[in-house]
């Protein structure tokens, strides 16, 4: 399945415009706390978002059971992806870029588990910030994929990514929750996530076409992995939007075992999207390592 870069970009821009707006505004049905025992082990909810799952239903030690347990998928896939690509990374001069991506993915899993398990604000930040690190790592890989060794310009790009992540982190950590600067920084993080996500998928779709032209067999594999990753990402964004807008309806439809689009949609499909995209980048990288710096600009 070959996807046009323009179709990929327009699809993601449309979905991300909706999801980012929802995230920044936070709809009323996701504000405050819900559940049978809202004063569980971790006390009062301090996070700005209380996702569409009744709190402390299965145990008083985990606020959102389904959302917490499915968050561990990120950690499992990070470890599995590393083991799968360990041999190639051992001989890749640019291995650190891929390793940082997997560390970020693992951190997303830990942060998301803590966030959904406690619904405390500090844990919410541990969920949100690694997501920015993850997509920035992916963006840097895509922008430098065609070079075995970083050029001076690419090295500057890497430094800008690092500086931006550090600035965002320090601004959020050192300012009080709810202040204008703090909220502006979190909004900037959401926008940065959306922009980089579009860049990663758009750039990957273009580079897949380049690889296909010089190594058809690998190109077919990359295109297939990319298509799977793109479809999973679209499904995850649709799930996130549905869960955010129609939370009360979903709870009313099935109050005990309801359709948890955040746990089984967003978590499952985003983890699979990252996994497939990582594999596509690894296969693409193997072609580049074999041919040397001969592919030119791919994105």
C-alpha cells in the first residue's frame, strides 16, 4: 500500500488540529474526578485531565486500571524493538538517535502508567513531556536519515531539538500550575508534538519512495511498515478524539465494561504506530548503511 505524502500530511493535519484544540481547551466532561471512590490511595485528583474511566473501581491503589495497564505496552515495545535492532545498531555510527527514541518511548510508558495510576499533576507532566521527546527524536532521525555521519548543519539541528526540549521542560517544571507562562509552555509542547508528527510521517513517506527507487525489495517492506504505522496513528487519533468528546455517552452506554477508546484505542494503536515506524526507519537505515552517503536528500 503506497500512500501519497500529501494525503498523509492533510489527514494528520485535520485530525491533529481537532485533537490539539481539545487538549488545550480540555472539554468539561474530562475535568474534575469521577468514580465510586474518588479519594483512593493517592488522594484528590490534581491532574488537569481525568480520562474517561471510572476511578478506583478495581483497586484503591490504581486510579484508572485499564489506562494504567495498557500504558505498559510502550515499555514492552521499546525493549522488544531494541532487541530486534540491537545487531544493526551495534555497527551504526548514528545508533544513539535510535536509542534515544526507544528510551523516550520507554519513558512515555512509565510516565503514562504513573499518570493514569495516580491522576496527580506531576505524573501528568511525566506523561506529556516524554511524548514531546519521543516525537522530537523521531523528527531528528527523519531529518538526518540519509547521512551515515551527521553534517555540521544536521548537528546544529540536533542541538536545536535538545535546546527546545530543555527549554520547554525547565519552563514547565519551574513555573506554577495554571500560570500563563506554564499553560503557554504546555500549549507550545502540544503544538510542537503535532507539527513534528506531521513532519515525521510526511518525511517518511517521501523517503520510502526514494528507497524504493534504488532498492525495490526493501522499498516494498518499508512502504508496508509505513502504511501500517500510518493507519495505526490515524486510528489512535480518532480513538482519542471520540474518547474526549463522547466520554459521558460511552460511560452511559456500558457503565461497567465500557468502550475505553483511550486505553484500547490511543494506547494500543500509538504504541503499534511507533513500533511499525521504528521498524521502517531501521530497514531504511540498513539500506543507507550498505550504500553509504549516496542517497542524497530524502525528505
